[in-house]
C-alpha cells in the first residue's frame, strides 16, 4: 500500500488537479501597482547612494522595471502561447509510429508509448485499421493524429484510472493500472496531446479547493453535493450543520482524492512532466485551468463559420456561381445544427473535417478550409461531403436545394467511417 504521510502531497495536488487553488495564491494586483512596488523596492535598497550615483540609480530602476514587466508578461501568457513554445521541441523529421484500432484505442496507445523507440519530441505518426484489420491509406499529416488524440482523451476518461461524474473526474486507485504503470502513461498522453495539437483532457475535477473557499453553510452544501460519493466511501453521511464542518470535509476529501491514491498520483504527475507541461501548468494556472478541468467552451455556428476559409473559384466563372449558390447552404446548416441539436453536433462536423471535435489549444495548422466538389459523377458518393483531415480541408457537394444539402451532410456525419473521406 502506498504511504500517505508524504509532506508534499497536498502541495502537489494543487499543481495538477486543484488548479483553482493555485490560481488563488498567484493572483496579482494591477500592473501599475506592481511597477510602483518594484520602484519603491529599488529605491529603498539603494537609498544610501550619493547624488553622484544618480545615473546608476536610474539605470538600476529602469532595468528592474523592465525585468519585472517581462516577468509579469510571462506569468499572463495564454495556454496557446505556452504550448506553441513547447511544440517547438518537436522534430518533424523524426517519427514515432502508433498502430491503432478505433475499437481499442487505449490498448494501442499503451503499446506505442511503451515502445523503446518512442520519444515525445518526435512527430507522432498514426496508422488506423478498420474493424477487419485492413490498413487505411491516409498519410498522417495531422488529421489522423488529432483523431487519435481525441479518441485517447475520451478513452482515458472512461478508464478505471479515473472516477467520478462526467466531466469532473479524479484519480481512482486501480491496482492493475498501478502495477502496469498506466498512470504514468496517462499523464504522458495528456502532455503529448496538449503539445502535439490534440485536445485538452477537460475532465479533471478541481475538487478540494471548492470546499476550502466556502464561506457559508450554503456554499459548503453546494460544493459538497457533487462529492457525495467520496464522503459516503469515508462513512461521512451526516448532514452538514455549520461552516466549521468544512475542515472535516476537507480532510476526508484530501485523503480520498490524494493520499489514498498517492502512488498513482505520483506516477501521473511524473507523466505530466513530459515536454515541460507540468512546469507550464504551475507557471500559468489560470491559463491551463480551462484545459485541464471541466470548463467547456461550446462551439457556435459563428465560430465554425469564421474557422473555415472558403476557397472560391475565379469571379465570373461558372464554378464560382455554383459555389456561391452552396455557401449559404453551409452557413444555414451550421445555424440549424446549433439551434436544433447544439454544440455536440457542431463538434461532429469539426471531427469529420479535421479529426478533432474541439479546437486544439495550439490551434489548427494549416488553417481549415472549404473547397467544392465540381467533378460529380453518377456515383451517390460524389454527392456527399468529403474531408481531407491531413490538410484540414472540407469539400462540399454542389447541390441544387438546401434540403438535398442538409440530407447529404446528415448522412455523412452519421456514417463517418467509410464515407466522405479522401
């Protein structure tokens, strides 16, 4: 059994799972107040200098303020800025190969990450097989990798290594996973996904800090409502009666969430160090909290419309006229999907076109585009949208009516494997 009397466990959980509690101790006053405080600090430290040293004094003050301003900028970088910087480590001339079956993504991922030739700084090259074991012909220029990482994040959330309610999970203690060092690979996989252009996990719960921040009994009851399973496991079933009860609740949750799974947590934490991701989380907790914890940013029709660059043929050409006839169909389809179904189906459109159902933290490269299928044959397949996820290109069919266009799109999205892909 893992030891639970490690003095650093409470501090470590704030670095990985309880990002909100890190944020509360890293909040800073305004930039102007910080600059003034830095100024006073410098003046105070060299106030005994003579008037002959004015130039040195001014230079010291300016150097300090510039250094302080640079430090403040570094601490307020967006997650995208940080991850793009980490991504500069990736050597696109070197490859790590993963052979993946969509019905057992986690199993294939474990084999790939354990391979002696795996290097997190090498480009990930994904080759899918269908359920019959036949190799797909797509060359991985980004699309298959994004699809693999999306499926991998979903598989991790469903694995025995995590427990809790959807979107608010904590580490679970699974003896097989601990023995096979899967927790390390889980952390490594999340780090790789963030840096290699995949989606964020988005399922880790900021559990204990919500309790510690409570200032009233009502706040405490609301904060512990989603944590009843943990409290029940610890035998804490009596109703909360006063705000002072939060101390007991906090201790129980720290044991359930951290100390009970200390060995698993340590290996998960080590995996997150891959490519410098854990250090980045510690330095920029506010920026990474929405990526690690469940703070969804739903897709909208307008966001999807602006995400794609529509490539039209020459003005005045017959092709251009046919394309301009279909562009409103595409935009109306996005609006109808948002109003009738919601962000989940917009995510399916994104996954069909790019292999990712959310916009990756590092963005898409190349920029997503829309092209058109002018060479329509008698084959029904030519009247379906097609996607080349390697170059982030969605090709729309040229149909006469919106009803036909909508039917074509719905059919392709309902049958993503084997239809509409190049």
